[in-house]
């Protein structure tokens, strides 16, 4: 998810508590953008998007969300609807195993990579990047972001094993 603060008076500062107990602000006035890439662990990001929509915040939000198939994607329909009703929210869903799907899909396919990011985001440098998902996906995303010249200090991760 990418938050782009256009109005610094718009105070949206949800806390994020990582498994190690450290709390940090996801978004606060003066920040320019935050990105979150997720496969599993969508629920916290979904909550942030819903709250931003409910409060009609002026932040531009970008959520890149990867799943195997549309039928495996929690909140897919709600996120698609939010994108249609909120001009500040951009939702990019990608499916990685469409040959095994029973549903039609006209959106992105394949893994989130630098080319996909470049199609939706004009600059890959500068923001704090949040990655949440299974350990292998988190590792691959981190490597891709570092290869894209994003400073490792600007990458935050959460791993969800057991999926």
C-alpha cells in the first residue's frame, strides 16, 4: 500500500505493532508515501484502507495485493468496490495461478515485480516499504526492492509462516 500525503493537516496515524512489540506509526503528517505489499496478512492493510475511506482522507493510497486465484483473495470484491468509489485509492490485484481458477480474471497476473511496480508507481525510491506474507515471498520481495535501489533501512517486514 502506498500512502501519498497531499495535505499535511490530514492527520491519519494508526499504530502498527510488530510481533517483537515495537510500535510505529504507519502514516503521519509530513510523510510522503508508504508502500505495503502483501500476500497473506491483508487484514491490517484492509482495515487501514477502510478507515481512510470512511474518514475521506486526502491521502493517495496504493495497495498491491497478490493471490493465487480470485477465489482465494479475501476482501477482493470490497477492495475493488472501494477503488471505484474512492478517487484516492488505487488497488492492484494480481493472481499467480489463474490456470487453476474457475473464475474469469482481467487484472494483473504473475508475481509483483519491479516492472509491475513501475506500471503503477512513478518513483520506487524514498518511501518506507512494508511487506507482509509467507517467509519466501517476503524474502523475494525484499531482494526485488533492494535490487530496485530502495534502501534496506526503508523496508519493514512481517512474516506469516504456516500457509
